[in-house]
C-alpha cells in the first residue's frame, strides 16, 4: 500500500445533503478498493477559482468551488479505477491524486 493525497474541487451550489453524500462517496470508494482514509478535511468551503470551470456536458460556468483534501493508503493498481470513477461524478469539477514520497531516514 502506498500513501496518496487527493484534492477535489466540488460544485459549490450543492445542497448540504448532496455535498455530504459526495464527500462520503469519495471516502467510501477508497474503502471499496481496500484502502484506508487516514485524513480528510474541507480545505475551503467556497474559494474563487483561478479560471472558470465548465462541467462535462456544458452547463453553468463555475467561478468558485469547494476544496476537499483527502489523504489515504491504497494499492497502486486501484488508482486507475479511482480516477475513472471520480471523473464520471458530475459533482466533482476537478481532482488531482498525488503519490506521497516516503521519508528516508538517514
């Protein structure tokens, strides 16, 4: 299992129960692939984006987003599956998954 960090930009206009469901689905998907979420937090509730984002399929132009940060441990083979599912979620505007480097002890 490797350590990963993921940042999600979620639509800011979601209702509270929809927002909670999206955040829960992000964490549950990691668990479904035998991973462990070590930390999660809402990094910014409504933050201005550097540039406007258009969701897949067109629609509303988003100038703000909810930033959600998740740290988790999972097998590297599951990352491709996670990316494909997160990319299909219409409530997630953008995401980025990074592998964290192991600290070397000298």
